[in-house]
């Protein structure tokens, strides 16, 4: 009987390619999010000749912040509806992003791609900011499925406060299991996501609109082992633009598998 050699070059190529897909999706992990609670510009208010009360507006803002708790973030506000994104480059398409606030210290989000890929991740919120607690999770495509289990995570994805030159990391210990082309795949390793703020008022165009956004450069380094042998490492570089009160409006990603672009086309 022929043995199933899981350490062979073809298996390494499959898992490396699959991890590229995972990484490209998770670099989008800073997805567009709007406010979880309603804001005054989500629906037209009735005509009122009385000037708005500053005290009332302040109280409403305080109530919204209290509801969101540690998950409140100007550059990554949580949306109760769905946001739509266009993907360009090596694998063009689109996806819809939805989120759910679980409690003041956590929320979850799902990206549904038009290609059939679905990604669901959980986030942790604390006084310092937000962290995507799972690097990848339940990623499925035609003839292939990957589950990147996060064994341990620390650091931040989006800090509560941003300033030019500020840098931070998020690190993950992961275990990958899956199937591709009828073969079982498995691997363990580390993922490091490094971020640095380049600008807080960069002018950027996305979805036919102009935004003033924080520009953040990101580098993702993935190192894995499979069957006791190292899988070829991967470094992915990208730039994200976050607009206050909107979230991610544009993204550019560069990896060994090509360039990818993402931009917000509509927010609900």
C-alpha cells in the first residue's frame, strides 16, 4: 500500500498556498466597522427649529460608549448592519462584512466572499484597544477547507489611541488543520503582525468617496512546521487606511502570491 507522505513537496505547496489565502483574509481582519448603536446620520431626523442640545448629544455619546464598553474605538467602530467591499488584484471579487457585539469586552464578525469563502473571527476588547483573538478560523473554498486554530494570542490589532509613529504587535501561536485536493494537512507555528502609524490625516479615495484617514503600515510574518519540517516561511506587507467613525476604507496587500486591494463600496 502506498504511504501518504504528508511532508512531500506537493503537500507543502498546498498548505503554503492555503496559508497565503488565510493570511490575505486575516490581513483584512481590520475590516470596516461602523457604530453598533444608531447614530444621528443613519436616518433623517424630523425637522426641528430648536437647536440641538449639547448636553443631550454628550449624554447620547456617553450612553453609546458605555454600551460598547472597551469595544468602543473611533477608528474601528462596530456596525449593526452590513458593509460591502470590493477586492481587486490577484483574486478579484467582493465581500460583505457583518458584526455582532457579544458583550462590552468582545465582539464577532463574519466576512462572506462572493467566491464562497466565509471567515468568522472573534475579537477581544480591553482598555488598551482591540485584538483579533483568532488568527484565521473556519476558512472554506471549493475543494479545500482550512481551520487555523489559535492556541495563544497577545498584543493589539487596533489600539484605542493612535499617533504618528506609534508601533505595536500582535502575536499568535497557531495550529492548522485541513484538506486540499483530497489530502489531509496539518501544521503548527507562529504568526507575528507588526503595525506602525504613518499618518493620521492621509487623503484617500475609496468607492467613489474621499476620506481623511489614518494610514497604517502592516507586516505579517508566518513561520510553520509540518511533520517536524519547516514549511517555507511567508512575509506579507500591507497598508490600511482607517477613517474615524467609518473604519477600514482602503487596503493594499503585497505577498509572494501577488498584490491585492480592498476598498469600501457601501456602508449600512
